[in-house]
C-alpha cells in the first residue's frame, strides 16, 4: 500500500547555479584591499569585498570547475584554499558557498551540511537563499536515501519563514514519505493524520496517495484501529473495489469476528462493489445463505455465478452443480410457503421469513416481518437482526430507517463493525470507536 512520490531535481539545479554565481572581486591590491567595493556585476548576496591573491586562484578555479559540473575537482581546489590561514569573513563566505555547491554536486552531503552551517554562522546569506539551499539539501538527502536527514531538513524548511509557499508545500509532501522510508512509521502516521484532519476540517478531500500511505504506516506499526480509520477514509473519499475489498477483508480476518457474520460481510461486499468478482466469494455466499435458510437468496447467487461464467468449470464445478440442484429444490419449497404465508409467528421465524420475502421481491412485507421480530424481543442475537434490517432498508432506499437501525447496532463480534461499513456506504457520520 506504500505510495511514495518521486522527487524532482530542479531545486538542486537552481541552488547549484545560485551558489556558483559569485562575481568574485579581483585579487586585493593597494587599490583593491579587503573591504573595497566589488565589481558592480556582483550579486547582492556577495558583500562588496575582495579576496587575497593567494585565495583568488583556487577560488576562481573552483568556480570555473563548478560551471563545467566538475564538482569533485572543484572540491579539491577548495582544499587549497583551506590551506590559506586566517580567511576574512568574506573569504570564508565565498569558500563555503563554493564548497556547498561542489559538495551537493558530488554529492558529499557531510561536507555540504558543514558548509551550510558555516554559512549560517557568517550571517551573510539572505534568508531566501538559505531556504533554497535547505531545499537542495532536503532533495539531495532524499535522493541519497538518507531519509532521517531528509526528514530533518523537511521539518526545518517547513518552518522557515523565508521559504516560499511552494518550498514549504514540497517539504510537507516529502516529510511523511521520508519518515516512512526511514521506518519511523509512528512519525509518518502522525504527519499524515494531521494532514487528513486539516483537509477534512477545510471541507477538502484528502489525497488518495496520502491516505494509502497513512494506512500503510498504521499497518506497519500494527495499529489496527488506526489502519481501519485510514481505510475508512479511503472508501469514504476514494471508493473503489480494491479499497472496499481490503477493508472488508481485514475486518472479517479479525480474531473477534464471528464466522456466522461472513454471510453479512459478503452481502455488503456485493452491494458496495456492484457484485462479486471472485467465484469463491460467490460460492461461499450462496452456501452460507443456503445454510442460513435463505434458499431464494442462495439461488440468486448461484444463477449469477452461472450467468457470469464463474460457475460451471474448473475444480469447483461439481460442488457448484450440487449446490445448484439443492438450492433449486429448497427455493421452490420456500416460494410455496411464502405464497401461503408462514404459520410460525415467533421472532426467529419472523426474522428468517422476512428476509425470504425480501429476496423474493416482496420487500415491504419482508421489512414489516423483520420489524415485528425485532419488536417481539427475546432473540439470542438481536444485533444480527438489527444489522440485517438496517442493510435491507439501505438497499430499499429507505435511508432514514436504515440509519435508525444501523446506528443502534452494538456488539464486539463484528456486528457493529459491519454496521459501521454500511454507514460508510451511505456516507453518514460514524459513531466513535
């Protein structure tokens, strides 16, 4: 589920060009001593000072090598400059700017960070340029797969008042990705959760790739509630068969999920995905409906399996054929009973026959019988019936009645979890976990 976006290289190219453009003053002479004005062509970021002859040669050579993208050779020439004692503040400024550009180009990120720190200490670089250099270091560390350092620079750049909105946006984009790739899943999840909450509070739709990364982060740290919450965000904002199937599958795989509710889970999956694509799902659904006494429903799933070509061939063909014969016989018997009207009026029978009426197309009669069963009380599993009644109302387009029942479903065996998914399908607010 991991979704990590590639990093564009343009910020580094911009920073290298900026760093390498110094407009060095000529060597200091009697008329051009340290502190004298630099040529008018020098950029504003380079103070109007000169360098000594012993430094001018290696510094100009390093600048020329940078222009030719010979970064390692430029670093070597700067080592010659390092041998000159007692550099002036301006000489140190020029040297470290060139060193930062050369080190980024190699890349030698240890040297680049040292140069950045020295430049910051000199106080001669405009804040906007410092932000560009920080952006370049962020990108260089990310490309070098040094994700902890990339995350550190992303945090710094995100808080930098001199950074442009685009720079801060890129830092925010890369920070959770760097944390995830650094295996700091808790940090990544915290960043992505804050993003999601901010987007939803602003009435915006959280990006799908960010919700996917959030779900993956929560899964990696084995935070099941957090993972399910992220998956709920995906099916709410970016519904797809894949997202719904993953969420339903994760809930049904839980240790506390009652096996009897797999029938209800597959019914839900068929609704939200517009059908079931897997023959195994269709077969399981038909078998469980038959076992639950819902032969008319089971027959419908078997017929769909054959009509779609999913049944009738392969290793399960014989099993599918036997099931087809069984459901045809029992469904015919049930339809005969429905025409006469079932005699039993206890709650369990009413609940079961109500579902059969709905499967047979007599929706209102079936809903009424299920409501009567719930009102009678005394059911061993009243929450199962409440869940199924809410689902039936939802499929009948009776949203208000569906919400009344679904929002009231309780139970830690999977009933409340499935009711929550029905509410998601109806795009309704969810009860707190």
